[in-house]
């Protein structure tokens, strides 16, 4: 198809109005010619013969009359072996290669191949005459820790294609033809290891979409026990600036029970992104003992880059996640921060002169956020394997106000809400997730009735604490004071973790269950203590023993010794068990 051309008739920030000559499509990619430079953009609105082009670069120097060339292709990403360990911008440009080519100050209009030009050891899984369909596996190549499946391109017509030829086992370049297939009409298609897919179209080449029920273990106690996430589920982590959203995402990416982690820095501050880029290659993967980057992809679009690229980075990341899901892998996508993506939408909506919604965000804010999170999910593939994409997004509401539109729109579509508290953050509690204000719809690793019982203790303890601020400790009954101390104990020894301690920083499911069972007995006990001073002393002793226990290797001699001391300590003071809790034991 011949390219369609047009000319610039107006510039408003990074939105350029283009008058075109023949048919174009929404979401089509266009290039503005600025001398020897081509600036990439996407058609976001068509009105008659005028298109609004969202440009992904700085638009300095564009003037009326500049030529625009439309590609008749949607905004797409290249998919194939070599994606892992890469650091891309929102348009899938490899940033290290860009830096090598352009220096520290990246140039406009430079677009490099996202898939490294290298050779792979190919092993065919089909033979001549076999029938294949889109997403079927032609062969495999080893990609680091994984067996990367070379699939029939997803964009081909869903008919029965016949394998005409297939390369024998051997080493081939990533862009070399490795197969030829033919459709029922006799049309042939040459296939390499790389193909493209439009980022705003979900990959749905699976047999069945399943309800997410299997817990995604993060080794963070407050998440796995109280606010679980499911494989294939969605969750959000809103919180004020400096409350620890990024740190929590880093710990999750390191310890989560998934195969691949994709981090989309969609508008995060450049300083924090630099920290990620420096630290991740040096982090040791607890699962393999090797570099964490070997199973990580980073999409980097900082707040200093053009706002339009933030939207591209979100969709680029989720498309890559769906691609690896098609291989039967479990993928975790962490988007940081979706608030800045929403701010980019607000900016573009203003330039399009659309009717604003609440706080000037576009009226379609909720549907765009929903479309993104709905691309998560657990699926059963056509060959019976299972794969999942779990999406976790941070939200940065101004002033920590969870009532603002982005947070509220996100809460309507996610399955778990991990709200960070300024109060807990200032008190140096990690993670700073508010256990009372947060929630989850997914099943966890602990009996939900036991969890609800302990949550109720936190709630009661907080109420008593508020009352004590008014009437003082002397105006509180011993029974209420014991309840308050139980809530404080649970918070100090279970809801918080020491991220600097090599043992407490990540806690296995086995250890969480074992620890929670003993803690539940301590919290469910009715104590025969009449003096508040003695109550305080007792719970301080239990707290310190528990903190020491948390820092000891499980199943070691010291571990069993401290556990015995804890049992002796609480059983010596208890009179009975709370009847309500005893039913759950």
C-alpha cells in the first residue's frame, strides 16, 4: 500500500494538526519530516481531512507546511527472543544503544531496532505438512533461564496454515527466515523469529480465560496474609510522595513468585528511575542466585520525557507481558506511576479541546484505566498450559488524597487495594500499608476468618488508642489496655518487616503460616494480669522475643529455642482462650 502524505497546519504542544490527502486510520503511525529528522506520532483523532497527531518527541522547530508521512501501520512493538534484560523507552527504543549512538543527550527522531541482531540456537517443533494457526509454536530457542517459543505471528488470519518448509536445528540470525507457511488460498508467508503486534490491541489467542484464585506469593507478610494478590489479578498501591511505593514495588519484583517481571516507569521521576537502572543489574535473584535482570524488562519513560510517551510505555509493557503469557509463563507487570499517565491524558485532552471531567481529567479516564487493567488475567492456552499476567500499578494522588479521580477510577477495576499511609510512613513502618483502609478480594495463604479476627484487634486497638489520647492510660480499663497492646504487637511483629535483614526481608509461605499460628494463639489468649504496668512489661517481652525470632533462620536450633521461650512466656500468663477465637483453632 502506498504511503499517504499530508502537511502540518497547526502545532499545539506535542499535538500537531495535519491535513491529509487520502484515507488514514485512528491509531495509525505518522512521521513528521523536519529536515533529515523524522518525528514519530500517532493519530488520535480524525475530523474530516484533518488529523490530530500525538507526537512522541519534542515538537520544537515544527512549522506549518512541514510534510507528514502516514505509515498505514498501528503503533506496534516487535516481539521475539532478546527482549529480556533490555531497557526500553516507551516506543521500544533500546536506551543503552541510543546512549551509545547519541551520547548522554538523546536526539529526536532516532529509532533503533528493539530486538538485538544476534544468532540463536533454533530447535524446530513442527515439520513440513503440519497444520498451524496463529500463536502455535514453530520451534524454540534458549533465552537465558527460559525456553523462548518462536510462534506463528498473532496478526495472521486465523485459518489453517500449512508448513511448507522449516529450518533444521541450528544457529540462525533472529531476522533470518526460519519457516514458510501457506494458507488455504495458496498465499505463502515467510516467517522469522520476530513479528510485530499493535500495542493497544489485547492478545486473546488462548482457549479460556480463568478466574484468578491462586495466590501470588510476594514474601511480604502483610500482603500474603492480610491483602493477598492472585496470579492473573490486579492491584494498586496509592500513597503520598515518599511513602515507599517504589521501594515496595522493588521488593515485590525481587521476591514475587513469577517467571518474568516487567517494570513500566510511566512518568516516574528521573532520579528514582536512575536508581532502578543502577540497582537491578546488581540485585541477586533469590530464585536463581543470578542477576535479577535476567528475567526483567524495564520500560523507562521519566517525567522529563514528552508526556505522550507515557501512554505508549504503558501499552508497550502490557503487550510484552501478554506475549510471554502466550508461552505459558507467569508475568508481573509493575506500572509506576499511573497518575502521571493520567496527567498525560489530561494534557492531551485539553489540547483536543474535549469537555473536561472531574479535576479536568478526560471523561474517558475510567474506561482507559479499566482497559489497561483488564488486560491482566490467567488463561488456559490451546495446548493446555496456563499463563498469567498480574498487573500492579502505583498511584500518586496529590497530598495523599485517595478521593481524587485517578485513585477512584483505579479502585473500581482492581482486585486488591494496598493504600500507603503517611502516618505509618512517617513512623518508619515498612511497608507503610494501612491494614484497615486497604482490602483484597482474593484468597490468601491464611484462613480468612483468622485474618478477620486479628484485623478486628487492630481496629479495636486503634479505637482504644484514640480514647487514651483523650482520657489517658489511667482512664482505660485493664481489658481495653490488653486489647490495645495486642493490636500493637500484631503491627510490630507481623505487619512490619525489616527490609535490611536478609531473613526478615522475604518470608516464605511456610514460615508465614507457622509464625501466624503462634501469634494467633498469643492474640487469642485471655490473660490473668490485673496491673497495666505488668501488662506493658509482658507485651514488651513478647514483642522483643518475636522480633528476635523473625531474624533467625527457620528450622535452626535458635529458631526452636526462641519459639519455646515464646510459648512458655505467654502460656504462663494466660487464663484461657477467647471462645470466638478458639472455634478457629
